């Protein structure tokens, strides 16, 4: 695997309209290296986080993503059997936190800084 920058996820916000139950699920590739379920953050399970009904009105729902990191991610939103769900927008707030190196490879990854002039 090539060296990749890792993101720390801060929150996911969705602006939507729903008349019934829906679930939101997040998968990231850290720490396992393969996409895996990360929500709910406190105890990962396949159920995800429930998206509240808006009773025909438009609503906003924000999920804090404390402690979730990754280089790849995938959100899945699944409406219930009789639910009509309209998504108007969704945003993910994240920040770059650095580079992870994999020393377990046959040829371990290394990081070398560029030349730095003294007093610069």
C-alpha cells in the first residue's frame, strides 16, 4: 500500500425529509486496512444510527464522529420498507491528521524529510 494521508472525521450532517425510519452507516478503512463498519461509534454494530422521521417537514441531523479515522470512507443510508426519504444535502467535516507508515510490509514504508536549511 502506498503512503496515504489519514483523515480524522469530525461530523456528518444531512438535510433531508422522511416519513418513517431510516438508518445511517459509516465504513472506513482504519484501523483494519479494509472498509469496516464504524457506527455507532461507541459500540460498532451493523444496525447503524437511526435517522429520525421529519413528519413531512425538512430537517437536519448531525452525527458526531469522534475517534473515527481513515483514508477511505463510505456512508450508507437505508430507508425502512415503507419510508420515503429525500436527501437534499449531506456534508462531512474532517481534517488531515498525518501519514501512517506500514512497517509490516515486505519492504517497509519509510518517510524521509526533504532537505531543510538551517535558520530557515
